[in-house]
C-alpha cells in the first residue's frame, strides 16, 4: 500500500459522488485508465478525493476490473474550502491559449469563468468539455477542493446585461486613462468581483463606452505596456488575489 503522488504532492482526484467514511466511489473510465495504466496503482494504494462539497478525503483503490474501478474513502483529511468570490470574463483566444488561460485562472483561484464574445473576438467556437477538463485537472493539481464553473459563452452585451449589480467588474482598459489596478482593487476589498479582459484586438470604442456606462464597472490600468490578452488576464487575477483575495492567508 503506497501513497500515489505526482510532482506537487499526493495524487488528488475530483469526483461527483458523495464522500463519507466507507463510501465507495466508482471512477470515470478516464480516471480508471489514469490510475491503473498511467500511475500503475495497485490495490490499497492511496490518493485524495474531493467533490466540492464534502471536504478532502483519503481513499484507496479497493477494486479494479475490466468492468469497474472502485475507490473507498477512509478518513476526511481537510474541511471543504472555497476560493474567493472572483469571476473571470475573457474573450477566448486560439484554442490552446483558451485552455491555458482556463488552467492558469483555476490555479489563481477563480470561481467562475465566462467566455465572452466581443466584436473583435476571432475565436468564436469554444469547446466547453475541453475547458471543463482543463479546469478539473488544474483544480486537482493546485490543491483546490472545488472546481470553477465554466459559464456558457455570452456576447459582451448579454454579459453586461446579466452582470449582478453588486459585483464589481474590474475592467482592464488598455486606453491608459484608468487608475492603477492595485489602487482600484484595494478599494474593492470585501466586495464580490470579476475581471474583464478584451481580445487580442482590444475592445471597440463603443464597447468601452458601454462597459464604462455600467455602475458596477471599475476601469483599471495594467501599466503603460500593452499586454497580450492571456498575460493581461492572469496578471490582473494575480493582483486581485494579492490585494483583495486570499494570498494573505497561507495553508488551508
Ligand atoms: N490590440 C489592442 C490591445 C489589446 S490587449 C491595442 O493595441 O490597443 C488585450 C486586452 O488585454 C485588452 O483589451 C485589455 O483588456 C487587456 N490589456 C492589455 N494591456 C493592458 C493594459 N496596459 N492595461 C489594461 N488592460 C490591458
């Protein structure tokens, strides 16, 4: 009986099933493949499980056959936790870049990802299953105990119309006349927030005006250099976590 590990620590798997002492959890076919063929797990080998509700559990491989692979929960090793109330609205760029952004935003502790289509968005097709798979893998590897929601793709106007009034929209505006992001986010501490990033081609002037007209919009600058959309998004999320999020807290 061994602990299954990968770089970063104990192997962790996200499952749907309820987790409790003695609970038997059937894996998905891809998890079974990963455990048995990639990790070469043997009966009794241990890993951790989380489902976004019941905290983190130690479990071991209890059965594997061609028909099914079953994990058995033994003890709860950590309580359920949740990342800060931060959303991320981004204009998807090329397929691989969108997947990269989802992975990194998950690591950075975003609760909800919203792909947004703007006038200059070039990639209009996103594959929600691929994005969800990337989010799950990043949650497993980063120690999160829940997985971010991948919202349906929305046009910018629809996103603005549905945005909750009480949630600040940290609008990354490359035009240069917005306050520095750290100062703006400092003033938002304690308030649910979301970061909005434009596409590679930037926002059109009418879009900038429509965003700025919203009472919940909080335009910010990321400095004098124009960042690529993926860089800008991840940088903004990092600033938010450092100033208003959970980077002040270490451990659980
Ligand atoms: N092609 C555009 C730049 C787009 S950069 C132009 O030349 O104007 C892609 C997105 O990243 C922007 O829409 C904005 O949301 C964000 N961004 C990039 N650099 C930024 C900066 N210095 N300040 C604020 N937002 C920035």
